[in-house]
């Protein structure tokens, strides 16, 4: 199981027996979002979105203010500059994800 799948399980299914602690960059995302409410925020299942687009929603603009999302993205990108190109706020609404949401693009090497 890849790290982003573990992060999604931690966020959306915290009691799943397959769940283990994420490490590295994923631990930073989990730390950034751990104190925030855990609410599904997209119109399609996270698994379907990830499979079809390679995009994981970390924080949705429909549940968090722009300033909260911007601060979290900035903190993560400063901590992990090598992942900065794959971690950003959406400039336009896509696939039911609101504009300004924090998304992380999964590369094929993560599989």
C-alpha cells in the first residue's frame, strides 16, 4: 500500500486495520491536517479520483478557508521543496473539487 493510500485511510477510515503510521512527507501532511475535522469533501470517491486523475485532495476549499489552506500548503512545501511541484492549490475547479483546494499529484513512481 502506498503512502498516500495510508494517508487517505487515516483521514477517511481511521479504524481500518490496514492502516499504519505514514512517514516522511506524508507524516507532515497528516500532522498539518490532524487537528482539522475529517469530512469527505469531493463528489466522487477519493479512490476513483486518485485512480482516474492521479490527484489526492488533502484539504477542500469547501471545508477550509483559503488562508488555512494556504498556510498548510506553504508549511508543507517549505518542509519538502522536492515535492512542491506536486503539492498546490487548484487554480480552477476540477472533477468536483472546488477552486483553491489543496491537492497532491501522485507520480507513477509512488505506486
